[in-house]
């Protein structure tokens, strides 16, 4: 069996670019969150390391690298060490199927597709890997042998099972309209009307709202941050973690935020599509990242605005409101598909 060396080199270059892009976005999302929250709370935030604090992420990285590694005596050592990796690896693996832009022409190279790989079941791949993150959280909570960590892990498992269901059901309307699980096909299906045929404008407003709420709950962010709940559980599942192991959990959370933001962009907001995209294909990555940054800003805004749910309110909302609404959205989408034929 012959191996196409040029294809392997192209894929390797794309993987390196996407990996570094995601890590840079994650690092500066942390900085943006600290500065925006400071603005909301009428204070300054980090602004000393570099001009306006732009080098703060690198200072934080150096701090994590040189902090002392501590392992609780009663912890299950191997599971304790494996938990951060179980969280971060799936969060990074999903990036290879996101279409960051259309096929563009690069000087001296030719046509280049702005995604690492294309899968016929790309949406299932993303949902499957995104659901694996809970295993890292549960392992961290149990293996630390701490009551606060265990409570955080148990809360997270119940919360993610509850909201994973409504999140998965909320995207079925998009699948029915596009007729595909391939993320590239789903984006191309929204290229009509001059690049503005987004699914959110085409009877998927309810599905988008359900997805948005479920995604915030899936990533354990305010107002659904019960697994961490600093005022109740110290830091929840990662209470006993320090140094780079803590940093990996931190990165996994922000990678998950990037993942659900990118998926929302692909499924509901047209992906790379926008005005003049057919005339200027290089606008595609700008549109895509601009929409992702909008969702990341929304995460930060909600954290600085909303209080935390009580746990019974969290579970009741997931099972009694979001799940029936997601089923209703499927019925409406199917009916629209039937009558549109």
C-alpha cells in the first residue's frame, strides 16, 4: 500500500496550525475573561505583564510549570494522574473536523481545504468525544479521596448526563434540514442567500436556544457551575490538584468552550458563511472565528451577570423544560421537512 507523502505533510501542517491556534485562543480567552469580569465589577484586572497585560498568559504558564507537584497520600495515584489527560485529550481531538473556512487558493501551493479532515459522521464524532470529558472529571473527583472533590465529580456526572441528552436532541433539526452528519456539508447547506442562509434563520431558533443553554451546562459554566461551586465545594473536582495538572483541567474547560462555540457556529450560524463570501473566500476564517469569539464573550458576560442555580433547579430545568422543548423542536423540524418537499 503506497503512502501519499504530500498528503501526510499537509495533514501534519494543518494539525500543528490548528493545535497552536486553539491553545492561543484558550490562553487569551482566560485573559479576556479576567479583564472583562474586572470591567463588569468596576476594577482593573491583570494589566502589568506586557502592554495592558497581553503577556499575562505566558506568566501564568511559567507559574504553573514551576509550582510544586503535590499528590494526596490517600489518593489513587494512577487515576489521579490520568484524570487531567482524560479531560484534555478529547477536548483537543475534536478540532480536526471543524471546517474553519472554504477551499481557498494559496500561492505556490494551489487549492487548500481549511480543515484537517472530513468525516461523513463528523457531528457524531464531535458529540462522542465531547461526552468523554466527564470521565476525567469523575475520575478526578473519586481518585483524589476528598469529600469536596467527590461531590463535584458526582454533581458533574449527573449534570452532564442530563444536559447531554437535550444538547444531542437539539441538533437533530439541523441534521434533518441539511440531510447530513458531515460538518462541511452542513456549512455548505447554509451558503444560499448570499451566504446568509443560516439555520438559525430557517426554523431552528428554538433548537439554537436549547443548544446554547445545554452547551453552557455541559461545560460547567455559570450559571450551571455546580461541579466547581467555589462557595460550596472549594473548587469541586479539582480541589486537590496543583501545578500543571490543575492547568490541564483549566485548559480542558476552555477547550470545551471553544468546541461548543465552534459547533454552534457550524450548525446554526453558517460556519464560514457571511456577506461576500462567494466573492472573497478568504473572509471565511474571519467570519468563523468572529462567531466563535462572540460565543466566548457570551460565556464571560453570563459569568459576570447571572447567579448560580440551586441543584434541584438545575436538574428540574434540564429534564422538565429543555428535554420536552428539544423533542418539540424535532417534531416541528420534521413537519417542516415534510411540507417543504
